[in-house]
C-alpha cells in the first residue's frame, strides 16, 4: 500500500498507529495536536533526514492552510521541544529528523561526501564531561562531525 506521502507502507492500521503515537507524543509535552502538526510529523520516516522544503513538498497538497512559513515555524518549535533534531550534514542546508529512543550521529567526509552513522554511546562521554566539568547540560541529539574518511586519508585501518 502507498501512503499519502507516496511511500510504501504495510497497512492503514500502521499509519493510524503512528499518527496516534505522534499525537500522544505532542500531548505528553503539553502541545496542541493540530492536523498541520500531525502532517508535518507524519512526513518523516524513522531515521530519515529531510529539509524543510522536502517536508513542505510532501504535505503541501494535503491542506490548503499549509505554507512554507508554517512548516519552518513548526519544525523549529519541534526542534526546541526535542521532538525533532536539526543538523547541517554539509552544504549549509538544515536537515531535520524525528527523534526516537535510538539517537545517532554522523561522520561527514568533507572530501568525498561520505556520511557514516555512529551510535550515541560514542557521544555520551562528551555529554557527561560537559556536565561534570562545566555544569553544562548539553543537548546533543544529532551531531555531525566533519573531517576526512578512511578512504580519503589513505588509512588502511590496521
């Protein structure tokens, strides 16, 4: 079956379950559940990185009251509330991702553009040390580290 966003889905029940989950998530942080907010959240698949324009393109035809400004403001609100993350994975373009319990981060090669996903456990010591040393509670939800990959540095990994 194809969802209203043009992606394959297993069933209408799965879509309904996802929308109910997203609505509950908004309510749990004290936010109103509006059709526009649900459409914006539902435009993401797990682990997917989208620009604000990509989100807008996915949902523009579904509601006449959705405009780019609404999408940008809502994405920024959700970022501030910790529902989505905002990261620049290169090229100066902000990308957003729906946050779940399995946070991850990226190594981005400046030379060839390769992006390697890394687990949150590598970043957790940084969060802890920021708190211990500086009393700073770091919100590191989706980090991109830029450099050169193994292939571009000639590192054989031995």
